[in-house]
C-alpha cells in the first residue's frame, strides 16, 4: 500500500517537470496507458500504472486551471464586470482587495473567479453584487528569485488563476 501511494505521488510530482502546458490528447493517452497497466496483475506494471495515473491526474488539473485563465487579448483592457463579492475583503492603505465570483462581462468571457483591488472603495461585504469597470491584468509570477511567486500563491490560495 505504501509503495502504491509512493508511485502515485511520484507521478503527481513528475508533472512539475512537464515542459510547458499539456495538451488534452496527451492527458487522455497517459490515462489510457495507466488504466491498461492497472488492469494487469503484474506488480511492477501496477506501480507504473499508478505513477502514470498520478501524472495524468496532475496534468488534467493543470489543463483545468489553464482553461479558466484570463485571455491574453483582455490584458490591460477596461471592461464592465458584474459579479458577487466572495470571502472577506481586506483593506490596507486605502486599497481594498476582494474576489469577485460568477464574474460576467457582455464583451468577453472571464475566469470564474477574479481578484480585484479598488482604490478608495466603499465598504464591501461578502455576498453583495457589484457592477463596476475594471482594468484587467493577468497575475505575474516570480520577478525576484527568492521572492514571493504571486502567481503560484494565487493558484494555492484561490484554487485557480485569478486576475
């Protein structure tokens, strides 16, 4: 059992070394190969199958995150957004940070969850619906080695990419 879990974990960790974004056909091929190997009763094939299953699972999760990102064509564009405030907004130095879920725009498809900052915002409460103009930007990754990787932090904190 421990070896099986270790094989699955190794497959999941192998996704970190994957070069670039995966394609859906590669994930389907890996999942099919994992199922074929798991069907065999041979023990080394079982471990390899679990490793491939972990890799396919992690790459499928990466595909899901990639599909829910802000399109590059919307970067630095101002759009009217409408959505519901989720979580507790934080206020520091006159700037309010909050998440907008179920965000919609008439002109473009948006990610399901958008993180915004509003200078001089009124008091926001969880559950309120707002319609506002926002200039959209994609999250930036690590700029300084050893510093905060904001893009990775958003992935963990929000469960997906955000604006």
